[in-house]
């Protein structure tokens, strides 16, 4: 199974800050990586697919980069509505595996 | 508008069975593979099972293999998960999600396994 190591597990930042989350795959997954946002009590929402493509309707302050084993998710200017848990997920191989999640809070 | 609506969750005793359903609308259901993903209370996301558009290919996580069965009825635009021999560790919110990219998710249905 491909292990997805996501860090940090949580972070606290101020409104307007740049926030970065990393995700490392245990083997090469090319660009078969998604990033999701999950707010409490809600289903995950796809933000980024194929590592760097912004899903339709998602604000441009969200971005993703990377390929192979190392990936980065960035919020360029943190907004109060971005408070959520963010997950990476690989879909190169079965079983599909998720990172452990990063809880983002406002300082 | 793409919609996925899960149903069938509830409280069941260990060793019991439950059948979850996912009703799809707003897209050509028969053209897409589908997935089940679960999330235990306060925990992360765990992929459970996937089924191809024509049911030709079916996959399970090791944790549910032999106990859960995924199926679909393209005429009814519906996805199912038959869960047998349920254990306490199967307690979770179960989501259905569309396609290999998991681009749309339902709101989830809670399954609680407890005596």
C-alpha cells in the first residue's frame, strides 16, 4: 500500500497568512493526487486534482504543486472560512490512501 | 447539479448486517465508477470499496474484504454497500463518492455498531 505522510497535523495562523501543507507518498504516484477540505460535520470537498489543478469554483488562493513523491498545498492568504481539516489522497494505486489530515485554525 | 444521497445507516449490534444506498442524480451514473469511503468518529478518511461503471471491476480494502459487498444498479442510478459481520471498528460515517478522482461526495450516513 502507498503511505501518504501529511504534515503538519495541525497549524494555527493569522488571517492573511500564507499556509503550506506537505504530503509525501511512499512511492512515485506521478501527479495522481487530490487535496480536500473538510469542515466539521460536512463531507470532504475536492479543491485540487492532479496535484495542481484547481477544481471549478474553488478560490484562486488555493493551489497545489509537486509530482512523484512530494507535494505541497498552499493557501496564499488565509481567510476565516478556510478553517477546516485538509487531506491529501493518492489515486495512482489501490487501495486509495489518504494523508492523516491537517487541521487549520485561526490564531 | 450532481447529487449523491446516502441512506440506510443506523444502530446495529456486533455481528449484524446493514445495507447502505447511495442515490445519484445530475449526471450519467452508468458512465462513472463509484466509491465508498468511511470516517470513524474524530478520525481521518478511509477508502472502503470501488466499483467500475459496468460492475466489471470491484475492489475492497483489506479491512472489509469478505464482509462487505459493493454493487450498483445503473437503471436505478443507485450504489449499494452490503455490510455483514459488522464490528465495533466499522462504526463510522460512510460516504459515497464519484469516479476515480472522488470529485463529488454525498453527505454521509452514520453507522454505529454497538451492543
